[in-house]
């Protein structure tokens, strides 16, 4: 039993230290270990099972999860294993998360349209859904040319609540994403809508839509990407997770991949460290559950 305990916890504590504490001889432990590893046991079968689950978590995340998120998946699936062990297994299997990529700001603020002050002020926390939305545009390379993607994110859960893709950066592109967000979320008046000062977001049609829904308009300061860091971070994430891993032949192919990624992976599955390693949808479901408990 002593030797099995030492073997099980060898990734967490030194073998020498455990032998001292358990009053066991180190040489006897290593003699036992030779026979133990020669014959597959239930523990070894469990080890292989854990490795398979690690592969499952890693590949379902498009190869983007490191050991903390993979470990969180395993705990969620009912496995008792340390993060250090998960990290060691991942190293043995050659599973390494894709590193972060830099991103480019694509704001055209050279226009004479009215602009609005930054009332968000880099306060990226929200206590409830539909208090603060942030939005921006990014681009995706295809063999046909660029595909532009406009997204709207709810800061409460980091959920992407509206998006639209097209071959040109137009006011209709961002309006379509905004309409989707309004339709699916039905926000009450007073929501803060934050964007950059790009001409699409300052257009008369877009501002009219915001005013029509009684939203408070907030815009980033010129040349300050940190004012809209959360949506910029999402665009870096989708490029790392999806765009840089694929070579899209057509815009249509890229758009379908983006739709699937946002709906089925990012919103439903991807864990966020800022949300306690919950996905946006799961975070919102837990919020709804807590709210129902308070009401009842």
C-alpha cells in the first residue's frame, strides 16, 4: 500500500521525501516498481484512459487547450488527477497548445461623422447580461480575398451575441451583427454599446439603430486598442483557434467555419479563465439557475 501511494503521488511529491515520511526504503520501492510496471494493472489501465480523455479534450478544443483547461475538463468528467500529471502526459504525447498570435487593429476613423465619448472607460466587468456590449471588425484571409467579420460580445459572459461576415467593410456588415444581437437578446434600455470610432459605427443608420433601442453610446479613444480589449482578444482567439489552422479556398467556406466555431465551440464549449473556466453559455445557464433560486 505504501508503494502504491508513492507511485500514485510521484508527480506531486518527491519519491525520497515520501519514503522518509512513510518509513519505506527507496531501494525496496524501486524493486517493487520494476515488477509493478512489468504487469499492467487497473492503475495502468486508468492511466491510459486518462490519456485518451486528455486527447479528447485537446482535439475538441481545436488543439488550443493547455494543461489547466484540459485538467478542468477531466475534473468535470469525474477524473481525480493533478494538473501536474496532465501536463506531464501532454508533454509525453506531444500535445502543445497553439501560442497566441498578434492581432491588427482595422479602424478607419478618418471621417467627419459625429463621435462619442468613452463612457466604458476600460471597465470590462458586468454584473448582469445585456449591461455592456462591445463590438469590432476583423478580417480573415481566403484564396478569393478577404472576408470581414463583425462581432458583438456581451461583457457579462464574454458570449458573442451577434455576428456578420461579408466581402466588404460596410455599415450594413456591422448593422447586421447588431440586429442579430438585438433580436436574440432583447436588451432593455440603458445598455452600454462600446465600439471604436470607425465610420461604420458612426454612420447615421447605425447610430439611429442604437438610439432606437435606447442604448448608451461609448467609443474608444483614438489609437488606444486597450479601450476595446475584450473584443480584440476574441478576434485574436478565433484566429489562433481557427483561421491560422485552415486554408480557406472561398469566403463561403470561411463563413461556414466561423459560424460553426462561434455557435458550437466558442459560446458553448470554450472555457474562459475569467469565467472560472466555464464557457459563455454555461456561465449564463448557471446565472439563470441562481436567479431562479433567489426568486423562488
